[in-house]
């Protein structure tokens, strides 16, 4: 295991973390996974006096929960970040160098989101070094980049009065992001010789009808009032497969659909919307036979400005940065959707950098230090120092 740094500089810790390969094996078969980095973070938290539990319902995919107990008279806070990264096959240079150059830490996961791991470790340790009224709960999770099994496992046994989800955000508060749902649309036709297509039912031709209907839905979504930070919902076809050979009417065609949702729209609602769309097609074209199956669905996220966690983070960001806090929305999904769905008010916040999922990646070192200070202040304010 890499040597644990004795100092509490989050940049030095970030460098150590980048040097640990934690590529998600569900994205890259045979990849390292989270075991080594989970062990490193767990040991670091134990050295700071945290009670550490490792959750590993899926073998080889551990998540770390570290708790520093307060007196029980204050609010509890959860700090959540993910241990895994995407792959490195096309990375330019050494993806695990952790090199600090020109004020930037380089390597896979540097900004997404080992910067968040480092800032959580330092911010939580500093804030809880003196006794707090509320509990500080650190959740460092597996598999955010694929299926979010880590946060799902954590939420089965862990709760808090509020949470901070640390994802790169250029030190701006992400107060909303879209949800998503993936569906499989299976179209069933009837095979026939290509010289007599009238004897068959062409599933690929019916796929064209489905594409036309989906385009109408896309136009309707864009005609609706836009969300102030997220814009409009979206629908698209991500994959299509069908047919057997050039001389046969296609008896089968399958489309994979993606629907991006705004806050207030549930997976059930968008599934009903799609089912009604294709049912209407079947009325117009009686030979149109379809099966719609929901594959994966995650609800959207939106924080309320009056939540105490939002107010505490806003105030501490302004204090550390010396400027008004900025809020933003994101088109992509994060584990904040699961945490809010579990009834825990939360907000997304993180360091500055570039190269998420790209061929080079870096985190701005000073933003990581600022992030740790902001987290320290937010934890202290939210959990409350003990009286006297």
C-alpha cells in the first residue's frame, strides 16, 4: 500500500490517490476496482479517529463508511464521493502519475473525483478534530461510474440530516441535474422473401415509424418551458439492431432508447409517455407490434435554496472564495439523485479541473485546497460545535 502522508495537505493526498489504480471493472473487464483505494482511505480515516466500516455486498467492490460521533445534540452530515474511475486505454501519458505541474495534479481521476476524496478526508478530519454536536459520516463509494452499487448499499444502512455529494463543479453549487431512463423497444414483424415483401411484416420499416414518433416527442419536449438551469428534457435512440440478410423481410428489430428527465418527472411518467406513443402507432398501423422494457432509470435531482445544507455551503463558499457563490445545473446524473430519493437533502459541489473521461485529466491544486476549507467550514456550521 502507498505510504500515508503525515501532512494534511489535500493536494499531497490527491497525488497519492491518483497513483492508485481504481478503474471500474464493470467498465473495463479485469480492471483493478476499488479494493486498494478503499483500504488506503479506510486506514487514513482510522488514523484520524473515525469508526470505519467496509461494505462489500458485491465481492471486490468495497465502499468505506467512516463515522466521527458527535455529542448527539446536533445535525448529522454525510459526505459522499466515489472511489472508482473510468478507463485509461486511450490516456495520453502515465494515467497514474499524480504529478503536480503548473499548479495542476495530473492523472486519471484527478478531478473526477479523487480531488473530492482528498478534500473530504482533510475537511472532515479538520472539522471533527474538536468535538461537534452532530455526527460526521464519510461515505466513499464504489461503482458510481457504472451502476452506483456503492451508494445504493450505503443507503440501506446509513442516513443523515443532509449530505454533500462531491463531484467536480469548479467550486460552484450544482443544485439540479437531469435524471435518465433507458428502455428497450422490441418490434416484432413477420419474415418473408424479399421479392414478396407484401407477405411479411417489416420490423425495420416499423422502426422508422417509431423514429418518426420519437422525433415528434423530441419537438414537443423542446416546445415546453425550459428549466432555469437544465433546459429541456431529451429523448434519443442510442442503438438499433434488426434484420437477418439482404433478401429477407426483417421479422425483428430492437431499439435502445434514452430519455433524459427534468426534476418532477418520474421514471414511471416517462415510461407511460413512451408506451402511449407506441400504442397510438399500433392503432394507426395494426401490424405494429411492440414490447417496451425499462432497463435502468434514475430520477432527477434538485435542491431547494432554503435547505440548511445549501445555506451553510453557500456561506462557507463565499467566505473562502471571497466572492458570491454561483449555482449551476448539470445535464448528467450523479449519486445525489439516489441520496435525495432516500429523503436526505443534498447538494453537489467539487473542485475545478478538466478532462473528465478524456485522454488527459487534471485538477487545479488550489481549488482542491479551497474545497477542503469549504467542507471544513460547512461541516462545522451544519453539525454545530459543542456548547462551552
